[in-house]
């Protein structure tokens, strides 16, 4: 918005995206406050919660909820990673080993290509989006979901959330780039000259 590149509709997406998350946080906070009451019923509930949290799956789910890693923005249907925070994976890039979150230090979106090197041409967005060819060996583990199928490519917003998941067919990539980061450079140049 600052550079007048992103579409006006991006601001409108904020409420639709964040309101459900805020409602979830509020419900969680109300539950935590309720668990602090000093009556016998609450004590029984605390004991039950303690038993559940000794189990692996509920403990992982609760930890994800407390840390905010269970947040899922509704960005449409598709891969389970879509709309979730990208895991901080150890990547192998042409510049050597690197962690995903290191790529986000410049507060720029990243198209992370984990498939065939050179398989993506985003020249029309390179002024705004960094393309990184990388390899990752291992499973993708998401705090709220567990293991998920490794994607061939992900478009990561500067806040660390996945805006697009795909493969070398690039189906939907242009739309995602335009939605989140504005029109292609040629289109942007045409619009700014009008």
C-alpha cells in the first residue's frame, strides 16, 4: 500500500482474515480465565485437563494454540499448508544451508521453489518477490496438523504465512502474486502511467 503497488482489496482482506483469529483467541482466553476459578467444578476440570495434557496429541494441540502456531487463515481450498505459518525448515540453497525464516528477515515475500531449479519465472514480480530455489530433505511437520506432504513450491507472505502452494504447473500462482503483491511489473507500469 505504501508504494501503491498492492490492490486496494488487500486492505479489505484484513478484517475477513483476522476477525476469525481474534474470535479464536478470545474464546481461548475466556477458557483460560474460567480454569482459574477456585471452585470444586473447576478443580475437577483442571484435573481432567492435566490428564489430557499428559497425552502427546492434546499436548501438541494445546502448545500450538498457546503459541499461535495453530492459526489458519482461510485462503481457499488446497494443500493443508495454505494459510498457515511456514515451518522454519533447514534448506540447502545455492548459497549454502539456510533456514526459511532467514529468508524472511528482509520483510519481502518469498517464492520458495523446492522442485526443479529454474522452474519458475516471476520476472514481472522480482522487484517485490524473492525467488529461492532450494532443497529440503525430511518431512514437513506442522504444530497443529502433524506431518504433511511436502509441496513443490510455496509463496510465503512477509508475515511468514503461506499464500500459495503449487508445483511447476504454476496453476494459480499469477493470481496469488497479483492478489498479495500487486499486478505484474508491465501491468503496474501501464497503470502508473495512466
